[in-house]
């Protein structure tokens, strides 16, 4: 039975435990498996897989990632709904994330952006305080 909600994302990362810990601590993802070169996490039914570069040398970007790994998160933003965007922002900074946009409120949403491990950009959002949860 397919339990990934039809969506799966793979992130190539230089430090599997660090990225898995960041996503668990900051966005509340459930860590299903954690190994030296691979991790599987779950976010609201979607599966997030973490792979070390060595996991798939046949990947078309293997050589570029190995040479230019600092740019691996460029051009993508992952959005996660969290219970409290301000609390998640603080957790991200304590976990080594880089502040990109501090929490702000707009149209009933509290949101912030942080850069996590390997340059991946994460938008963390929640219903504004006092707004009904959906």
C-alpha cells in the first residue's frame, strides 16, 4: 500500500544525521529510518528521503554535487506547516540555521524563512495566533 501521499522528495545532503535532526527539530518531521548514507522522514503523508552523494554515483548531478556541493539547495524552497512559526524559527536558529526572514504575519499566516544544512531554504508557516487551525 502506498502511504506517501503521492509525493516524495529526495534531498542530497552532505550530513544525513544533521539534516534529519534539523527537519525533525524545526519542522516536526517524523524520522522513520536513519542510516549513515540514507534517511527517510515523513511530513504530513509525504516522504522526504535524504541521500548521501555516495548513495547513487549514477545520478546525473553526482559529479557537480561532489565538486560544487555548496550550491546543492539553490533554487528550491521547501514549505512546512508548523504549530508555531516563531517557535520553529527559534529552533532553526538554535540548530544552526541561518536567518533569512524573521517571523512576520500577513493574511492570517505567520511565516519565516531559514537556510538549513547544505543551503536548503525552508519556509516555516502557521496559522496566525487566534486563527482557527484547518
